[in-house]
DNA sequence: GTTCTGTACGAAACCGGTTTCGTAAATAAA
DNA sequence: TTTATTTACGAAACCGGTTTCGTACAGAAC
C-alpha cells in the first residue's frame, strides 16, 4: 500500500516505440541527430504517458542539479523575505530550484550547511552570513571546489567573490546626520553584531556623522544586542533612562526597532519628542507605526534578484566568472514622524 | 579553469583501502556485515579525504531524496515566514532538505510546480494553495503517485489527506462578535478570495456572529480584494465613505489591514472611534501600530511544524499513512486599541 | 573428520538518465 | 562507378552510489 508508484522511464518509452534508449534521450533533448518524424513520435508518447525524466538520474550524469542553495540567518525579517522573493523570481525564470537553509544566526549551523554543499547537492550558493560568522574557511573550501557563491547583504569582505550589498556606510551616515539635524543631542547606535561587515560599516558611518558634526563618539552610546532579548531590553531601558531627553536612536537592523517603541512606551518617553528613532527596516507597516517609523529601506528584492542573476550567469556561461567585487545597490531613507 | 573539481568518490576510497566498493559502502552505513576494524579504516579515510557521498547517486538508487517541497503563495507575509521557520526546524532535525516554491497566488504556477514533483524530485510536499486554486486534479495526480502531501492553512477540503488548519470559523466568529460588542453597528468583511476554504469559513463565522446578534447580513458589506491593489483601495475608500461612523472592519488576511489604516488616515476616520479594525495577522509590529492592532494571531510556527512533522512521519514510518483529517490548532485573539 | 553456521567481504546488477562512438544506409562529390 | 559525407540511429560506457547474492574461511556442532 505504501510502495511508490513506478514512474515511467525512458526505457519504457524506448520499448514501446521500438527505439533505443539513446535515441529517445536525444529526441527529447531535440538533438539534431534525430529525424523530425522520430522526434514527433517520441514527444507524442511522452505526452501520452506523462513522462517526467528523473532529475536525479540526470543530475548524476551531467554533474549539475539545476539547484541553488540559499543560506539565510532567518526568514522572519522583511529584508530576507523580500530577498527570497527576488531570488525565487530569477530562479523560477531560469528553471532552477531553490533549497533553503536557515542558520538561525549560528556559525556552527552555517558551517554544517555549507559543508553539506561540498557533496554537489547544489550548483551554486547564495548566502547572507550569520551574525556570529567571522571565520570563512568553510566558504573558502566550497569555492576551492569551484562551487560558485555570491554573498548578499551580510558579506565577508575577505572572501574573493561577488558581493551584493547596499551602501551601509553612507546610509548610516545619512541616518545619523538626519537625527543630529533634527536636534537630537546624543545618538545611540543599536548594534546587533560586532563581527559582521555590514554592522561595522554602519557603525563607521555613524561615527563619521558624529565626527562631522563635532560630536564626540562614546562607546557607551553603542548598545550591543545579544541573543538574550530580555537582557537586551533591560539594557535598553537602563540606557534610555540614564540619558537626558533628546536622544536619537539608530537601529542598525529591523528587529531592534520594535523594542525601542516598547521601551519608550514603558518609560513614557514620547517619540519623536524625547526620543528620535530611525531604523534599517523593510517593514511595510513602518508607515503605520505609532508614530510612523523613519527608515533606511534596503532594496531587498533587487539585491536578491541581482545576487541570483549573477550566480546563474556564472553557472550558465562558461566564460563568466564571479570576480571579487562589490555591487552596491543604494538604500533610501524614508523620513517619517519618528524623527520629528 | 571552470571545470568542476572532481570530488572524492567511494571508488577512490575503495582503491586506496584495497577494499571493494560494496564493502566501503556498507562500512559507511555501519552495516553489521563489516568488521569493526574495517569500519575504522574506512571512516578514517573518509575523514582524511573529506569524502561526501553524492546525494543524487544515492537518491537514484534508493528512490528517495530526503527532500521535501514546500509550496507557498508568497513569502512576504508573517504567517508564511513563521510557517517556514516551523517547517525548517523539523526538516533540519530529521536531516531533510527543503525546496521552496512560490505560486504567487497563481493557479497555473502552482500547477506547474506540483507537476514537476511527479518527477520524483521530492519525497513529500507541504502546500498552502494559491487564492485562485479551486481545482485539485494536479494534487490528486500527485497523491496517486503515492507522494505524500499535507496541507497547511490554505487547504482543499475535497482532497483526502491531512490538513493542518486553524479554527477559522470560530476565530472569525469571535472577531466579529468582539467588534459588535464594542459597539460597531456595521461590520465589514474584507475578503481576499471567494474560493479558498479558509476564506469561506471565515466568512461563515462572520455571518454567524451577525446572525447571533440579529444583524442582517448584507453582501455589500463583504469587500472583495482582487490583485489590483489600487482598485481595491479605491473600493475601500468608497465603502468607508458611504457608511455611517461606527464601522467595524474584519480583515480576513494580514495584507488587508494596512490599507485600512491608510484609508482611515486619508478619510480622517479615527480608529477606533469611527472605525474598529481587527485583522488576521501575525505581524510582530501589530502592537506598535497607530493605534495598536487587534489581531487574530494564527499559530504559524506550530502549524508549519505540525505539518512538517506529520509529513516526515509519513515518509519515515512505513506503517503510517496520512489520513483524511483536519488537525486544528486554535488562533488567539489579541485585543488592542484598534477596537476600542 | 564432516557438516553446519556465522562472519566478512567482493562481484556484479541496478537506479535512470546522458554521452560517446560506431555503423548502415542514403546522398553527394569525384 | 567509386569514394566521401551526411543522416539517423543503436550499443555500451558512464555518473556514483546501494543492494543482492555468492563465497572463502573460521569456529561450532555432531
């Protein structure tokens, strides 16, 4: 009762047609070796029997699977959700399949996933690394095996392949300067990783804006978020309490914005009067938050699309290799009420 | 320069060890036929050469791929994002791989995806159908091929397999009654499909609540959302304008909630005073919207997890079949300021 | 000593395609 | 007419594993 239904194979086609297996195979792939008449007969039977070639048999012989692996830290983040959309749209168009893996921000998990790819399960890889990831041996090993990989958003600078990023430094600079111009005397930077390239760049942009506005950088104004949401939240409360009013807050990643709303509510610090908030975020609901959230919105869909397009180009074109370069797609700041 | 690096194969292991291929294969799978000493030698070399068995060769012979297919209408919806998380968590644990496909709410696309699965690419399928889907021949055909499939959330009642759903009828009933109890004289139902089982059930729950409260049902109060966001929005504007104040709105799906915020803002109809809003939604930001959104929150993660767990059980246990039943995981209503 | 049983392994078929290479017949070139 | 090509197809190797089946040998049973 549970045994699989035997699928129709190319052998069955060949037998029914009185042709050889190789002839059928060639007919299906529209080889010039096969006459039009024979192709017609073959295709008719393919249609009639609803023949679906076994993809794994084909993959085994041809050494490619028409499958790409996508490694994400998580999926419950609008950025990644939109990025998947972009990736899927080009994969679909080119007839590729997408295997999805979540690292849950864990380096070990990411390492396991990447190591599995050495098996040849995927033709290429798109990755946005975990917040913990600082080494890149796992990725180097994969590249040595000539499995193309492109980074998007969360990249590792030291790895020599193509990276699709946004203008993190500039965006953070703009955001910080915006807060300063709006009159916030101090600016907090909510950091979610001290390791990630994007975090570092955003922090640098923040620092530069402070510098340009002759505000002294204080490491105490950089709040590091860990995995412990409770502790992070109480740190945030403490920090906000300790400061005078007129605090600007730059959340360097989407998930850090909502805790600020919550904390301000709890502490009765009205946004934007006492606290100005701007966040890197792709939330559709940003415009309807209370108050509407000023955001740095990343071109998530486009980044996913660009990354996938490049990867597939590298897979399809034998004379195209992924060079060590950064492709920057700019973010846009959308000013709303949370910053006056 | 582009040719793939030849991976180490089981044959290379066998040669280096002076053993036969079959012995090595059995050693790796820890067969009782092989002596402990030999297993040790084999595993040592596996480690040393970083041998990764080709998954497609293995799939070909064993006729299973340790891969499941997940078909979603979209991914930029908190429900599906969380569901993926649930699915991935159990797939990961059981060593399964997950292929993701988006139907983008198109029946044709969904059909293509499902048809591809007839090739044997996946061992089993999880699906939440497109809003357009009313036929189910594509799914029947798959089931005839003995490829297990479980529905989650957006199910097709007529297909005889397991369905993981939430209590749509009751939740909509509760939501509607809540609006009525809060004093809204009329209740609008924002519908996003006339076909989907969940939509119908939610509509039924809505009707029942009206009936129980002796409010006459009017089909004019059911607003159908199409794919044309602009047209939908202007319909919504028109409807809200035409009604007296004190309108309750039940958004039967997450994406319909934000347009209501926008329309109320545009029409200067304060929520919750003039318009009460409740929505099926899993948005984390619901609590921080302006005003905070009362939601029916579905157990998305749990539903994904349950669906995946059941599917994998059907795949692993030969004496377990997916019966034609519904497993209901209840939603919870979280009352916030958008409904007084 | 003979038969039986169990252990440890190897040869080969097999999964279902793709690809190489060989060849008979038809056609073109000389 | 003979030779060179082209057309259309088939046999078989191949991809890299898994699985079946056969067997040599050691020790146990009789």
